[in-house]
C-alpha cells in the first residue's frame, strides 16, 4: 500500500508541475479569460495545491478516479476498456522474449565461443543497445514502408498481423537480456559437480541440460523476467503510441499531450498496481521452481 500511495503522490505532483493549462486545452488557446477561469473552478484547478492533493487522495481511496477532462467519461471505465489490448501486446512480447531468450541462452551455453554463441552474443548486444522506439521505427520502415508486408499502425478485430511489429519491438530488448542471463547462468551450472556426475552416469546431454541444469539456472532468469515486466510496462507506452495500438499506453501518451490530468493519474496508478501484483506472483514462482526458496 505504501508503494501505491507513493505512486499516487508522485503522479499528482508531476501532473501539477506539467506546463500548460488544461482549461485552455479544453476551450482552445483563443478562449477568453472569463471562460477559462470558469472551467478552472468547475474542475477544481483554482484551489491551492494542498487542497487539490487531499481531494485527489480521498477520492482515489474511495475508488473514484474521476472523469476525463476531455471526454467527461469515467477514467476507470476508459482504462478497463483499454486493458485487453495492452494485456495482449504485453503478454505476447513477454512470451516471445522468455521463450526465445531462454532457448537462445541454452543453445549458446552448450558450445561457448562457437559461431552460434558469438551470433547470439551479437544479437544480445544489439538488443540492449538499440532503444525500443528506434527499433520500432526501423521495423516500420523495413517491413511497412519498404517491403509492405505488415501493417504499421492500428488494430482490427481478427487482424493478428497488426500485433507482429509492436510485439517484436517490445520483446527484443528483454529477449536480449534474458539470452545473456540464461547463457551466464547455464555456463555456471554446467561446470558444477552434479552435472559432471550426471554425465559420468551416462545420462544424455539433453536430459542433463533440460532436467537438471536449466531448472537450477532459472532463478536469475525469473528475476530478469520480473524486471523485464517492469520495463515492458514502461516501454509499452511508447510502442503503443508509435504503432497507434489502442491500449493503455496510447491512452496515457495522448492524455499527457492533452493535459488530461485524471486520465494521466489513472493510467499511472494502473501501471503501479500491475507492477506490484506481478512482483507478488514472481515471488511465488520462485518457490515453485526452486524448492530451496521458502515463502515467508
């Protein structure tokens, strides 16, 4: 709860410090001062900072996120409508990064300093070095503008191909990190005594890697996945906006551009709650994968 309270406080302060006037954004820059002041009073923006903050915390504690300045719709209802699109994109990107990252790390660790190993190391370096928004623009240019084989923006029902580019752009960085962590962890496990004993007993290499080494190597990978989920929550804002994906990220970025304070605060609160819940389940997953870890 302290984390949520902290996020609420920081989000309110940040929106309060954003340059610009929501009242003028609603009415237009040519609106007369009297009309602007009337809107400020209606929205409660004429009150001192402390009063606005207390009202905001009290309202949010009651489960009321307020109404959008621009659409006059409930913030919570609007966010709920956007959750499926963001959940789909985030889940697919994490699935891609986890599956291909672990697979690449395992393959790389089987024969260190081979061609495959150097190839995956190069991919990892590129994935870590290239910002997600730059990669998104490159994907749009190559597969959308030049090759014209995938749509570059938007979403339609049953149009699975619309998610391909944003999912790749969002997954590439965590995939690169997971590949490196898996490789390092697997190399450490493969050099331990229990692996040598398993090989001496005549167990197949695939059984040793999958059943024994990989399971013990997954703890740091899960930790990385946890941080990757947090990075995904941050990256999804920019990726959704670039690809015009109809999720919470696009909603948040659009709200920032239009100074829609209640919507900005609502999307930040949603992201914080998701982050806390994810970390809770990651802690449980530790215990399920590694019996040495006990839940407190």
